[in-house]
C-alpha cells in the first residue's frame, strides 16, 4: 500500500508544480520579447510580423514585441539564431515554408533540424502563390499552358525569387508531378524576378500572389493557376491547382511563430493565446488580409504537423529532382 506520508508528499509536490505554473503564466513576459524575422524589411513576412508585434502588447502583460530582421541564407540565418536562443520565451522567430522546409530540405549543411530544433507556437496566416506568364506566351489558360510546355520540353524558363525558395521548389514539385521540363532562372528576390517577367525577359514566373496580383489585374502578366485552398476573390476565373487536377500543388506560403526547442508549455500557450486575441481585432485582421493572406491562427500541435508535412514534401522534391546546392 502507498503510505499516507507518500500521498501527502505527492499532493504537496503537485500543488507546488501547479502554483509555479500559474505564477509563470501570469508573470510572463516581464520584459520585451524579441521576434526575429529571417528576411529583409518590406516583404510579406516582415509586414505580417510587424502587424502582430505592433498590436500584441495589451495581451502580453503590456510588454512590447520587438521585430529584428536577420536576413541571409534564404532565411536560414534568422532561423539558426532562433534555434540557438535560450528557451525562455524572450527570443522567438517567424517560421516560413522557406525556413522550415525548402532551405533545410535543399541544403544538408543547414545548422538546424526544422522538426526537432524548434517549438511551434502558431501559424498566423498563409499566402497563395500564383503561376503567371508574359502576354507574349502562346497560351492564356492552364490547358493551353500545359500543351505549350509539353510540346516544347526545355524551351521555356521560369523565374523564381531564388534557389531553394518555396517558389523554386514548389515549381520543381509541379515539374515532377506533370513530367514537364521548364528551366529554372533564379533571382536574388521576387522583385528583380518579377521585373524581368513583366518585361518579357523570362516567359513565366511562380510568385507570391500579393506581388504579382497588380500585374495580373493590369494585364502585364496573364494568370494561369493559383496555389490556394480556394479561388482568389480578385481572380475568380483563375483555377486553383486542385481545380486542374493537381491538388498536391495547393500549398501556400505561411507565416508563423516558433521558439527554440524546450520552450515551456505555459509560454507556448501564452503566446498562442496572445496572438489569437490580437487577431480578433478587426483592424489587425484587415491589415493582414490586405497583404493577400488568409488568417490561420491554429494550435501548436497543428502548426507542428504543418511544418513536418512541408519539410517531408520538399525533401522528397529535392531527392527526386536530384537538386543540389551550388
């Protein structure tokens, strides 16, 4: 039998653990929280991070969330910093498909494991990607596009924001699934890639919707298909990949928050809860949606599952396409 003394000891221990948990949950954070954005200022990742950071204060004990940009290595530099931070909740990072999936899948020398070296907290929002062509391209819809590239293997090229970016590897996934041969032309960011696509220097581009949408609406690019869970309201006649029979391609770019591995559960829940409360504000939601993004706001477990799934998908793409760093 269990002695009364042991029962009393266990009860006292449980009470102490519970009181400690509540105390931590109530006092965190007691100073500003750093949020590392793994890209340069101005992009969608940075914009969404700053929207949340600028409004979250009332929900984190009145403390501020300070955005710090750590660009480099396709997002890998900032992600590495987050993975090596102390697990105390005062240094968090923005997780994107590039940092947790395409970069580590493409480069075996990446200094972190995206599945085991982080503590996922919440996926804030996701942005559709879009395949567009220059008006001079000999097709204006998906059926015509497929006919053109199938009949001319290796003739056409596509622009992306850079090697190992989500836009590069998602297009490689498309090539693998459709058995097409389209040449990759990497750029040092979406801006210069988009400029050359609009100018007709490259016949097509796979890009984030927000940056390409104005050109698609203005007739400078022809929208062919979008990677999204549903059709885009601004382009109602443009099909999703699911509509054209390639549901595996409907993977969106996402922007979430994670911390280093070992982050205490109460801190994870506090940040998750604070972000959700921040996104309940209509102004915050509108500002995020105005970037062309869709609000997600899921649980830590759901976000962890997303990260694992994306990494596995792009690891397979890299292996099957035999892609290697330069």
